[in-house]
C-alpha cells in the first residue's frame, strides 16, 4: 500500500472568545513589560489538521497546534513530496527521511511540529489498517484506566478560583493544576499574590488531592529560586516551566534544591532534546507533547529513555496522540486533561474540531479496544465556525 495524498488544513476560530482576567497566566513576554494583554501572543486560535490518504482507501488523521500556518507550509512544500508513493508501515524510515531532509531548518520548533502531525497521521493509518487502537501497536494496556488531572485554574479572583477547584474536586479528580499570575517584574507583592492562589487552592482541596503549578516560562532562575521556599509548605506535586526551555542549567539548579519536584518539556523537541534534559538531571517529570516532539515515532523513544532514567512522563495536553502513549507506558502515571470550555486560550479548541476525544469519569478516562487507530474524526460540520485555510 502507498500514500497517495496528504491534505493539510489550518482552521482558525471565528466565533466568540472569552477575554482573559488580568494576570491570568505568566508567560515569557512578561519580562519585556509591554503592558496590555501580554498573553495575547500565547493564545492560539488556529489548529493544523493533517489527513493522509492511501491507495487502499484509508485515511489517517493527525493534528498539531503550534504556529499552524507555518507548519502547514512545511508539510505542503517539504514533507508531502517526500511521502507520496511511500509505504506508511515504514514509520521509522519515513520519520528519518522527514527529519534528515529538513535538518537544516527543522530540528526544533515549527519544523518538528509539522513532522509530528504527519507522523501522528501515519500511526492513525497503521491502526486503521490493522484494525487496532494505536495503543495496542505500542505495547498495549499497562493500566485499566488513565488517571487524568484537571488542567486550568488560571489566575483569577480568589473566590472564582476556589469555585473552579471545588468543581474539579466534586467531579472526582485526584489531581489538578493551577497557573501563576505574577512574575519577576511584579516584585515581592506579586510573589505574595502567587502564594495566595496556592493557599486558597489548598484550603479548598486539602492535601489528599495533588496540586501542580505552572509558570509557563514566565519566571527566571532568580525569581524561581526565591519562590520555591515560599511554595514549599503547600506540597506541590510539581512546579512546571519555572524558567524558559533553553535554560536547562536553570532547571537543573531548581531540581537540585530538592524542595519541589521540577517539571518541563512541553517546549522541547526530539529524543536529543530530552537526552539533554535527562543528562543534566534537569527534571523530575517529563512533559513532552506528542504533536511537538516528533510524533508517536519519537515520543515512544523519549518515553523509553525517560523510563531508563526513572523519570515519569506526564505528557503536555490531553488528546488522543498522548493518551495512547500513556496507556502503553507503565512509566506514565497519568495524563493532562483540558476541560471543554468556551474558547479562551486555544487549548480547548480541539473539542470544537474533533469527535471521539474521551471525557473522564471520577478523574479517569479509558480508551476503547474496539476503535481502530487513534479514534479521532474531524467534525466537518463544526468547521463552519472556523476559517479554513486549504
Ligand atoms: Mg504547561
């Protein structure tokens, strides 16, 4: 069988969006003090959808969300010509072909996002052609169900934050993650405001529920070093992206403090990027996202490397391409879950584009044995709310 056609589309949300609270999440631009809505550059209201067609009538679906217009161009101009006429079962050869042919510009960032989306579609194809869910091609079931943590709790007025946490507790989640609102330029007063968020959350959920906290690359090493002792009494399960992804030494220093486990990796790429993180002893948790690191072909290798270092993998974002890997990896104790909400930062957009994404019950979700491939289909009728770029 052969690949006959690859279709990459970008869909951009045209409907209503929820405006963010001030200080709703720290981010790397904060240090530039641009004023206004600094998070604007980190909201993404577009998504890349990739379909790969074969001569025996199958269609594999992959997707990615970072800089989708650029990723689409990379697929159309560079990747598609490499893959037409090839056998999709040659996953490793095809990955290496895409990687090596784009080596000069593609190793990290948008180039790898494009490869990821294509690779995910290839694995979906394999599942459909063998009539197996993808997790069964990756090693099968390592757990009865996948524990997921509720991932939202953006910085907001404390009473609203408490309400949101209460609702996750009532829904039965045994873990949840919050976002900090203040960073280095907000000084000591901002530090206290960050601590207030954590304090209120612990008041609501107690200590029988895991709490994680995300700085989304908005801090620096000095600030993180000073925040950690203040946060320590609240028993966070991890502190996420406390420094920018290139500051691997900074992550290692924070981990060496030994006071709060350090998590990172959602903006790292390929086996080589994660080897650096692991060699540097920079993280306690690895958080790759399959649709950024190089797709399932790379994610499974990173998962194996992490396992050999006894560093658990809890992938960034929910979504099927990550859930199938978590199901097949004993070293992945849980997965992230973005609750479906009105369109806000963009994380939630996949709920509006695809059908088949599982929802948790009591903090767990399951994957069906009887759905071939990844189990996602494009909801074409829902795309009327998007501008579609062919
Ligand atoms: Mg994060």
